[in-house]
């Protein structure tokens, strides 16, 4: 039946249209569970179901407030979510503080430049006041990263919720985080172990459209690079000088020219041989991933779509459910 205007639609048809739109927007592609909005046991409407419908709004407001004051924190929240998910799954293990008998993930060298813990603490406190014991730290982190992407100008997307928090956080587990010395084939293999395709990996690396790196992350490219080169030959000569300067005055280097804006400029930087990390530039140098870099540099909409899908996938890594986890009262301490 063809409707000439919305006004002619019956209530039932209108309801069906809204329901269909909601399914398409919130869970269609990722609905692995067969039920409405169900993804690997998580749900798009989890906090409605749990009688805490304000959860998403509270997270978004707090993220927006903090990022308005300091836009560089968008990068920090996105990176924190990645470092959470790649170690023990997305279970907020990265948020746990070290104790006398245990050095936690956050004190590993790979995590020392993580920032933004106080934003998560503040959100947790507000949520514990509104709906005690309901919203996990892992979900807060996943939602905060998602909201940070949007705040910085990236795509808007919905994520399934219902993750539980883990009870383990050990420094030695951070061995699973990729060091910036890996080449494209090694990155493909490592991300592949978590179920990601090469395209997912290149899209996720696009998170480096935001933020900065310190000298310690790229200085190996600037001297004694390998047996035949002092400086990484895949690095633009002028840009190598810029990086050396960052090391001499101990300042940070932005990954691209728009460090607080989520766009595809990161991929343009790779085409110009001005990728900051070896692990960035290698994506352009390797024929297996160069085509994907070129596609994203050419087509930002394609990057946004692939990035949001890969982020949703990353947010489902080894999630804990039911009694496999808990809802921490304080994100820094196991209950
Ligand atoms: C592909 C493998 C990856 C490697 C080797 C890598 C490595 C790094 C390194 C070394 C830094 C700089 C740290 C510093 O010098 O303080 C960094 C920063 C960052 N990474 Fe990655 N990363 C990878 C993938 C990802 C992914 C998948 C995401 C998120 C989805 C991400 C998000 C970020 C962000 C946003 C920053 C900037 C942080 C800030 O400015 O505070 N990275 N990464």
C-alpha cells in the first residue's frame, strides 16, 4: 500500500514503520542473537530494560562537558577503550588501580600515557547515585569512547550494552597491546587473532586521526633504524627533522594536521609519508593495506562507516556477562 502522507497512516502502520526504523538504526546489522537488539547477549536497550534509561544521557553530558573544556581528551577516551578491549576483553580492567600485592594494567609502560580516568570516575559516581549497581564501568568506557568520536566530528552510532566488569588486572597481560614497531603483516596477524580483518585494522588505526605521540613512540625511526639505514627510509626527510625536534624539546607530535578533529586526514598523512609511528606508515607501504589507506583518504564516508562497524566489533571483544563479572561500585577497585 502506498501512503500519500503520514497523516493517512493508521496507528498500527505508523508503529510498524517506527519499529522497523528503530531496528535498522539500532541493531539490524549487528543482531547476532536473533532477538530484537540482541548482540552476543548484549542489548541496545539494556539500560531501558534495567530501569536506568538516563544512563546514556548522563554519559554523553559528562563527556561533552569535559571535552568542551579540553578537546584533547576525546583521543584519550578512545584509546582507553581500545587498551581495555585488547587486554582481557572489554571489562574495564584498565581502570583498576594497583594494590600492594598486584601491579595493574594501568601501570604498564604501554598505558602510562593514558588519560581521562577522572571522567569515568565522575560518570560512575553520578550513575551510582541514580541507579546503584546497574551500569558497569566497561559500558561507561564503551559509551564514553563512542560519544568522544561523535564530539570530535566522527560518525554517530549505537552500541550494545550489558558488559560486566572483570576482576583481574595484571601488568603482564598488557603484552597483548601492539607496540608501534610492528609492520603491516604483524598488525594484520595480531588483529586477526581478535577476529578483525585487515580492513578492520586499517579502519581502527584511523583513530590516530585524533591525538598525539611522544618521542619514545617514534624515536627508533630516527637513528640506528636498521642495518642499512640510520633513519627510517619510509619517512619523509623534512618530517624526520620535525620528529627529531620533538625529541630534542620533549614535545608531542600530532598524528595529523587536525589532531582534535575526527576526519580522514590521517590517511592523507600516510600518503605524504608523514605517518608518525612506524605502525602507521607501514599501512601505506605494504601493498596488502595500501589500497585501503588510499580508499579512506579518498572517501571519508567509507572510513566513517568502516570505523563505526569496527568499533562496535571491538566493543564486543570477550565481553563478560552474568556471574562472569560484576558491576563495580568504584571503577578503580574490584568489589
Ligand atoms: C594498530 C596498532 C596500534 C598501535 C601500534 C598504536 C600505538 C599507539 C602509540 C604508540 C600511541 C602514542 C602513545 C604515546 O606516545 O604516548 C598511540 C596513541 C593513540 N592511539 Fe594508538 N595504536 C594502535 C591502534 C589504535 C587503535 C585501534 C585505537 C583506537 C580505536 C587507537 C587510539 C589511539 C589514540 C586516540 C591515540 C592518541 C592518544 C592521546 O592523544 O592521548 N590506537 N597509539
